């Protein structure tokens, strides 16, 4: 039990940053509940990225604690009661900085993967 | 937020998390059913997909723990701010705490020194009261206090004693320092504090030569008396005060922990008053004392290490018998040895 829990937490650590970015990015289109966020990430990534619930919910609660998202109980389109998360102004700022950081990482990794292109630059 | 509110709040969050997870299950199952799965198939698939529900909840709840701590820090910051804003309240609260703690400490110190450590003397188990026995008088007085000439013989001849001292209750009148006052204390052989193993808080104890008549115009003051009457003035040491119309030099102050046995604690016929404000040396001429009279003194002996009370008594009884024989009196003389701490 203990070991399993640690494994979950490790996974969060690995995904942290990236998962935050994905969640914040998803929420910029409007409020969404946990399941909706999960489905959205899966759909937009062409079924490649699947967020574990054991990572998703802790991340959502942490983001709420950090003040980047707020939550509210609302009815879904199919008339289900669900907890909807919404981006706060602070969350929007955070999203921008995470996007910038992501672009940096992508650039850096691309530079490593494709040295020719890097050398070709002035 | 009070502790109770916080518990309620946490309880509410637990319920919300349950509901959030259930909502996820329902939505996922519904979507699967819309895609053609049976209710049962959907339920199984969603459960497999979701993973360990208890674990997910547990890891999620861990995220709140930080919150818990943060709220506490916030409370603490708020508390500090309020204390700073209300200096009077803060001062009263601090004073209350200080007095409470102080009173407890004071009471403990008192209990410790008065009750738990009745006699704060060095190696008090080695200290014995020496009493004299005149068998012819033992019907009326089983034991008697010591007398001066016999004490001098013990001091000279008894090898079981490391040292022996005598002291008797003594009153004097203090004048020239505010209102005249009769003060009670003790007149002691110069070595009393050596025998008891008490070091002065200030100044010194008595010198051997101060036991002799004319050299005895020195005094040691009890801590409480020094504080009450002389306001704890440290410069009093070395100065003279007037006792019984004579200038007497204050040579030392006894430590606050010093207690002298009161009442009949030192045996019948030697009643020390409740307060012993001072001690002065004997300053007595043994020539003025009868060999078998004036049994007025408390004698306190410190036994040599390794010597038992029984051995000391055996030796002392031999000395006593010799004294009685030399005095050529028709009475016998023996001794008794009683632990001081009994």
C-alpha cells in the first residue's frame, strides 16, 4: 500500500510542470470538471496522452491550493452534478509562463535532437 | 478558523472529494454506455481505468495537508499581529504567564528546600546531634543538651568526630538602624558552619580566634533578615551595626537556602525560635562554666567518613565516664547520638 502510494507520488513529480501546463491549457477554453479535462487531454493528444486519475485529482487540488484554479459545483450538459474547475487570473499568468518554459524546453530538446539545424543558425 | 471549524471543514472536503470521484465514475460510465457498452461492462471498464480509488483519494488529500499547515502559519501570523497591535493585552498576558510560571517555580523551590531537602547541609547523613545523659536525671530528662566544658573535651579527645560544634539560642537588640528591635539568633562555636558545611553567600564565616571573649564582636546575618532589614545591601558586609549597644561587624551573609532547625527539633530544652536572624561566635570563657552544669547547648558533630554512630557513641561514653570521674561528682555521665536529619 505504502509502496503503491509512493509510486503515484513519483509519477506526479515526473509529470509535474507538464501536467500543470496541460491542465491550465485545457482550462483556458472554459471551466471543466476532472473527467472532462481527462477526456480533453486524451482527445487533443490523439489518444496518446492519458492522465492517470491518481495524478489528475491531486494536481487539481494542488493547483486550487496554489490559487491558479477555483472550483464550483455545477450541472453538466447531461444533468450530472460535477465539480468544475476554472482558471483564475493568477492561473492565466502561470499558464503564460509555463507556455514560455515549455517552448524553451522544446527548443532545447530540438537542438539536441537536431544539431545540424542548430549549427545552421547565425 | 477555530479547530472545530477546521475539522468540520475537512469533513466537508472529504465528502466533496467522494462526490467528485463518484461524478467522474458516472460521467465515464455514461459515455461508455452511449458508445454501446452495457451498464455492467461500463462500470468494470471505468473502475479499471480509474485505478485504486482509495489511493487516488489519499494522494489527493495529501495536497490539503499543506493547506492545513499554511492556515496554521496564517493564524500564527495573525496572532502575532494582534499581540503587536494590543500592547496592553500582550503585557497583561505575558505578566500573567510570567507570574504563573514564577509562582510555580518559587513554590517548588520552597517545597524543595523546606520539605524535600529539610537541611541543605553538606553530607547531612554524617551529622549527628550529641546529647548528654545523666542516669540519675533520666526519669525527668532522658537526654540533656551539651555543656561547654564537656564539648571542649570532645573536641579535643573524640576521634570519631571530624569536628563538633555547639550553638545556643541567643537574643540581641538591634539599634541605630531604624526602630530598635529585639532579634533572635544563635551563639555558636566558630566552627558551626564548617561542621554543617555551609558556605556564606557573601563575606566569610567565623575565625577560630573569634570564639574567645572580647574577639567576638562579629555577626553573620540570615539572608531573609538581611533582605528585610537591610534591603539586601551588599555593602553592609564589613560594616558595623549596633547589637546590645555594642558595635558588631557584619562579616558574612548566609545563603538563602540555609535553614536552621526550629523549635525542639534539636532535642528537648534547646528551643530555637522560628526565626534565626543572626549568628555570633561564643565569646565565652570556659572558666565561668561548671564541669557538670549549664547543659544549654546544641552540639552537632560530623562523624569521620566510615565511622558509625555506634562506634562514635562507644568512644564518647568512655570520654563521658572519664569526665564524671575527674569531676569527682556523685553522678554518672553518658551520651546519646541522634541523626540530625531524623
